[in-house]
């Protein structure tokens, strides 16, 4: 594991301890075991070590959904104004481009990467004025247009509202949106998809796993088959990218905000840049 990733994991441990640490004895136990995981798991990919940390936190603090209140708040905040965001896109010169940009901007709501701004709406408006550092959206739109099936890998709560808007404007007849198998950080689950009524615009399935990423070998057989068979895969967020960056398949597109220097460097962009990129063979 990269030293930057280790520092981020240490920050995660501290954040969880502060969030749930009302009992010092319990908190000390969590910190001790969490540090053991990090110290002895340097060969693990970052999303998997993050999974182990959050499984540990759920067990020790006896809380199945560690970010339930944050997820609900973000979903409410953006879904309450769904018609406004929809109008913003539809009244623009290029609704599909605006909807895609909103979907990328929504990726800022990420407690795993500690990137959630205090004022989410203000940050969205600031980022709407920012240009893409990498923008292969036209290739994405063309691939979706010619595809018989599309698989869309969801990332975070709140962000899912803009995913729905983008999917609605894409208007593909056979698109499936994928959620996590169980709560992990503020990643999307069935509960979030039901809150934003995602089933109105596409199919929804679980990947059968609780990593804050798409670690294919750990996902359900059903999901793996859909992934293999899909003509186009849209991967949202840095977590999904970390799990799929070395994948060798056609028509895999990443949509995200680069959250750290390590990932930004791999993409050839700067931290906090907006990215739509095809993962070419």
C-alpha cells in the first residue's frame, strides 16, 4: 500500500474514533485493532483494507450503517431539488453534457476520501464552472448509443441523485444501476436507490459485496456475468476506479473527481480535477 494511502487510512481511523468514541475503552480497542490491520495489510489493495476497517468499526461500535444520517441528509438535499437540476440540464444547450458533468460533480460527496464540503450546494455551483481535465464524454455517449446493454456502477449517496438524472437523460432502454451489497461508508445501497426512486429510470441490482469499490472476484456471480456481458460499463467514483483500473476490457468508462495526488497522477490530472475517461486496452 502506498504511503499516501496509509496516511489516508490513518485519517479514517481517527475520524471513526472521533465520530463514535464516546466510550474510551471501546474506542481504544478499535484504534488498536485498526492500526493492526493497517500495519499488517500493506499488501492489500486500498479498497479492501478500507473494507476491513469499516467492518471492524461496525462490529466494535455495534452500528451496521456508520454513515446513515450523512447519507440521508445528502439524498434529501439533492433529491428535494431534483426538478431544479433537471431543468438546469434540459434548458442548457447540451442537456446530456450538463447531466454528465453533474454526475461527476456529485462524486465530491465521499466520506471515504474525506472530501465532503460543508456547503455541498455551493461547491456544486463552483464546480459547474470548472472545465474537465479529461473529457471523453463524446466517446461515452456514442458507446451508450450503440450499446444493447449498459452497466452503471454507483458510488455514493447524494451523488446517486445526479446519477439518476444522467441516466434519465441518457434514456437507454437496457441500463442497470449497481449498488453495494451492504452499507459501507456512504456508498449507495438499495435503500438509497429506493429513496431517489432510481427504479423509475433503470434496473437496480446489488453487486453482492460490501467493499467501497468494485472488487470483481468478491462480487456475486450474477453481477460478474452482467459485467462480462455488458456492452458498456460506466464506473463512478475513485473507489470503483481503484478496483477496476487494471481491467482490460472494451467500453469501460470512468467518471470521477480525482480525490488524491496518487490517483490524479495515474490519470495524468491534478487533485480535484473532473474526469470522464475511457479505460482503453
